[in-house]
C-alpha cells in the first residue's frame, strides 16, 4: 500500500508528517504527495508544453537529440535508452531532458554535466520549463528538510548540498501498446538520485515492486505527486531508506508524464550520514555516481 501524504501538514502537523514520511521511505520508498507547493497552473502548463514538444515532426526533434551532447540534454527517441540493463528489450518511450540552466558565457560550461540545454522552437516552452524546474526543486528541498528531521539532522542539512544541482527535469511520452512480445514502456529500474517527483496524466502503467511483494499498480491521485527514493539517497542513508524497482507497462492509450529527478551538487560527497551506522559504501562524488549510472543506461544493447 502506497500512502498518501498531504503536504499542507508541513505547516500545521510537521511532527506527524515527518513520522509518516519516514515510515514510507523505510517501507516501499514510495508515497503520494497531495496538495504540493508547485502551483496547479504551472503543472497544467508543463503538461501542455510536454504534448507540444512530442507532437513536433521527428526531423525537428532530431535537431535537438540527446545524442548531440555529452550532457544528457534534449530529445530521446525510442531505443535511445534501456533502463533494465538485464533485458534485451529497449524502452518504447520518448524523452526530453532539461538540466540546471546556465548562460552561454558561464565559466562552468564544459564541466561534468554542465552544458547548455537544447530548446525546441516552441513559444513559451523554455520559460515554462525553467519556472517548473525551480518550483519542483523547491518542493524537493522541502521534502528533504522533512527527511532530515526524520534522520535527526538539522532541517537545513541538505539545502547547501543542492543549491547548484544536477537535478533533471524529464518529459516522457509512452505510445500505446502494439502487442509485440516483451514490449515495455520503461524497463524495471531504480532511480539514480536523491528523490523523484513524478506527475502523471492518469493513464495507468506505472508499477512498483516492493522488496517482499509482487508488481503493484501505483494509483493515480489527482493533485498529487508520486514521490520515490533514489539509489543515491539510499546509499547516503546507509540503506535506511529504500530505493524500490519500478517500471512502466505499455499503456492502452498514449501516456505522458513529467519526472523531476532531484540530484545533489556535482562535488557533494555522498557518504554515510551521521547516525546511520558503519558505512556500507565508500564515499563518492555525486557527479561520479550519476555518471556511472548513466553510462550503464545508455550503453548499446548487444544483439541476441
């Protein structure tokens, strides 16, 4: 059972929200966050622009292909990515990635994961996406402040570690199922970063596999995010929090969603947090951990 937590409790029932969220991230690593801080009109605008970019002619999308840059920004066609590294099937989804936005003269350009975003020729697309990126990052930091309390850390423990983040905004389009054997929208995987905030259009398909259970449908709750723990935060908490496998089955109808992957600053050292026991993993830079995961995801599948 995936719990529904109301973000409005942050203002009037913070201890209760902290306890409930702590329980959820130790159990399945998933919860639904109702009444988030990101304005509804901004979420609506993001979905409208998501539809617009995926409806562009393929020739226009190819000009802003994610394969044009080493910084994982832009459009990904079906087959560019395979999330389940153990299976030969490639994902049928399309994607569009947006990262931390830098000016063309920013001295950080060229550093690991520090590149320019690729933008389609669509009115308001850039402004809408950057406004949403900032709002989603602020919501994620709010959640991290609750999790810091749950871990008996200062509420602002994570804030300076996420102020120039590797966070990625990802738009997703899943075509309707064709009936081909072993077809998959997004293969079984765990997310790489700290936490993920996912908006869906209500079309079923997302499933989660708890450690002691079978694949379970994630319900759609209007005006709520699907929130889950990523591998980096599980590692950071010394496996106290759980990063749980999930997948997307090919939907009956077109399915679109908007994911915000919250990642720390590149040079943040990910090591066992105070009070979490003897470290199970060596310390690693956040950027190096992310690079290792992306290299595996974008490696070409062997024919067979």
